């Protein structure tokens, strides 16, 4: 090439949640049956879409030709009106349809949120981190993502002293990211903590990004949105239907902008995102058409409550099993459908081993197994030995902790329990093998 064509932040773009799939597929070819416990797609894991949702989609596809058309760049007006009305009924900050911008899923939103942020402006995010955010943020700045700790010894709540210290020390930090409910920990932010984060943002003149894609998936606690506490601080909330309906293939999500009228830089930034979206014309139309029909249906919230009950039950099953292993730190999640298990300091080493299912499977992971990331070493051996695919915390979630994330999506409770017990037994075998 005449000039360097490689994007400066290219090395920051990693997504272990899907990268591990390539390895798992190779292992599958050696005859090992793989249990996919790595990806947060309820449909891929076999959850059934309610018939009444399918009927709404089918009726729209059949009778509404406009569902095949482009939509306005911001999104369909009727849909934005519906979202704004629902948001305002919840109390907290009030918005108008003009404060809403649709994207082709939150993956698209996240990419634009960081791409169109000044490259010197940094957003501090949680550790463990969800890699779509952390990689995109790191890529935009061509520097490692800056994080605050989520504390596994305190319900995975954020360490606000750590957040404040890092913000104080780094003048480039302009924004705080929260994911609520959180991926990968399943933690739900108590409203008191949200208020303290807003206080920090106010004190240092920052904006807040709140990823609320799981905001209707929570159990055992109350969930409060950023909108309930944001006051006059600039912020944006990200929501979508991938997890809720669930319809991840629809590629439909949206941003709600708060307090553009109170900060002209934030307003300019929000307009840049709209302008960037304009270059692309618009986002997917059909899911926007059906969104108000599905969400306003009297069956919608009971349906979500039912799903939440099932996730809660599975979180209890997993907790029951893992909490018996003294070398682990385990918390029952309260939201989304993930759980993160941490190995206590010093319990892993690079001699531990699981018997591989066959020599071919071992050959595939032998090299990876030499990594100095000791949780990744365990996760790949678990894959080659038991065929269970989970995601390591260090390489998958940009974390300095060793552990792994499981998903609570297996619809068959008996199978789910068996898989959890297999992982728990494998941990015991691995730790004993030193
Ligand atoms: C926290 C979080 N945000 C955003 C996304 C992406 O969602 P979408 O399907 O809307 O791109 C995910 C997907 O797993 C997620 O976990």
C-alpha cells in the first residue's frame, strides 16, 4: 500500500464472545458436542417467541406496505411519540420525540456514539466491561479503555472512589458509561448509586451514557432508569428490542438524549450523531412499526414477568452450585441473563489441567492454553474437555479479574442444571489437579 490503510485503533477491536466460537467449531469437528453458553441471544438458545407477537409482526408485514419503506432518519414519528409518552409517564426527566434517535440495533448506536466523539474525549466504563462498548471506545481513542471497578465483593456495585479518582486524574474523561442491568455481571444499579454517579458527572461536568438494553429484564430488586435521576446533567440512554421481545435479528434500538438544551457541546454532539445517521438514511422500519403495538399490548409485561421468573430460578440454581466452591466469588444476578463467576486470587496456576475429550480437541487448544491469562486457560480446557463454551473474564470483558461469564438462557431447566453441575465439577477437578 502507498500509505498505511490500517485504522489507528484496529488492535483495540476484539470480541472474544464470538471469537471463541471459531475454536469451539473446530473442537466440535473432533466429535465433541458443544454446549453454547457464550452468547446472549435468547432466540438462538431456543426461547420461543409468543404467538401474539408473531401475529402482530405478520399482520404488519402483510397489510402495511409502509413497513417496507425507508423511515425518517430519527425513526418513525408515531413510534417516537409512543416511546416519549411512556418515558414521561414513568416520571423523571421529560422528553419529546425529537430527543429520540433510532439505530440498527445498539451495536450500531454504540459504534456511532464513540466514532463521532472527539478522539481526545474519553468515556470511562465498568470493569468487567462489555466489549462492544470497551472496544469501540478504545478504538476511537487508539488507547486502552479506561475503567472503574465493579466490586465482586460488594454485589458487583461500582467502586465510586475508584471512578472519582480516575476521573480526577484524567482530564480527557468527558463521559461515564454504565450498563444497567449489567452485562456480564447481571448487577442492577440501586437508585442511590445512580444518584451518586450523577453527582460525580455534575461535579466534573461530564455526560452519562446508560446502556439500558436489559431494563425490563430484572428480578428480586427494583430497576430504575437513568431518566429517574439525571436531573439537569446531560446524558443518553440506549434501549432496544433485541433482548426484550426478543428480536435481536431485527437490528432495532434507540437513544434517548437528555438535557441537550442545557449544554451546547452535548447538543452539538447529539446533532452529529443525527447527521451521521442521515448519511445512512435511516434504521430498520418494520421493527419500529410493530414496537408500539407489541409494547402496548396487555400481554407484554406479564410475558416479561414470566421470563424474569425463569431467569431468577436459573440464577438460583447456578448460585447454589457455584457458591459451594470456596475458591470462587459468586453473586446472584438481579438482571439481564448473565452471571459472572470469579476465581479468588491465587487459586489458578499454569499447571492445572482437565482431561481433554480427545487428542484432536487438545491439539486445537494446546497453544491457547499456554496463555498467561489463567482464566482463559481454564475456559479453553473446559471447552476441549467437557464441550462447554463460556467466556473468560480477562480477555472477554477487559477485566483484571480471573473468571468467566455464563448465560442463563438454556430453556430446559434440567439441562441447565446439568450444565452448571458439569462446570462446577470441572472447576473442582481443575483446581485439584495442580
Ligand atoms: C449491554 C449490551 N448493549 C448492547 C448490546 C447490543 O444489542 P443490539 O442487539 O441492539 O445490537 C448487547 C448485546 O448483547 C449488550 O449486552
